[in-house]
């Protein structure tokens, strides 16, 4: 099952052609290290004293895509999710996980991340350049009244549909509203870390 987020069908071939081979296997702490920049040459102070290279360093530079990758890494603990993408002509729902391999790559359309299962039967390409906000909410279902636990990746237009929604998958043997062991607790831990909304 192939799910596209932030790109139309015409971009699919370009996405595959430009995709980087290196997968995202870094821990969250590695993101800041990868973005860090330190001065490598000494500078002269007001008194004329030469200061060492370790005297001056800049703050870590972390891109929006790196922040989203860190969030996806942490959201991998949620286990199985229902991925939903809605367009004017269709609604796509499929089952996937955010602890699948994550591969960043660039196209003229923006900075992407592919989330893909090992067998490639699930792929979701997220255009991080289009993501302006990520929200986490617990809300009643429109039908049935049971509680839903939802991650939404949103664009700049607040009135538009989310670019991508990811819902905790209920336990198929128990029915809607009955979640797999630990899933709701892990969702609440994610809310505690990131709050209910992250704006980029």
C-alpha cells in the first residue's frame, strides 16, 4: 500500500528517482550533534589575546525535517497506526507504523521523509516542507462515541484538511475503542513530551 502526503501522483516517479539510500537510524540526541557547528579557528579578543577554537561555538542548527524525524522516532513506540489521507476524490486508509525505516530525501517539491516497511508493502512519503504544525488529540469518535487518539500533520492553511492523520489502531479482536496494551499510555507520554501542538 502506497500513501502519499504532500505530493501529487505526478511527483511519484521523481520521488523514487531522487530518494536517498541512507536510512534514518540516528537516535534523537544525534540530531543536534549532526546539526551542530563549532568554530574551528581562534579569534583575537579585544586585548589582542588569541582565543582557542573551543572558545566560540554556535547553537545547534536543527531543521524542521530533523524535528519531525525526532518526533516520528518517538512516535514509533505507539505501535500500529491507521494512516489516513483525504483528497477531494478519495480517502486512503491503511495500517502502518512510525518505527518503520525512515529515509530523508530532497526533490524540487520540498524536503521529504519516506516511512517504509522492510518489504516495501507500506510506504508513506511526507513532504516536511509542507508541514506547519503537528497536533496530538484525544477526542470522541463521530460514530460510536469511543475515544480516538490522533496525530495530525497539518499545513499552513488552518481550514484545510490535515496532510496526514495517524490514529492509534484498536485491537481487532476487541473492537473499536479497545486499544492494544500500552498504546494509550505511550500516546499520553508523547503528549507530555511534545504537548498537544507543535508549530514549525
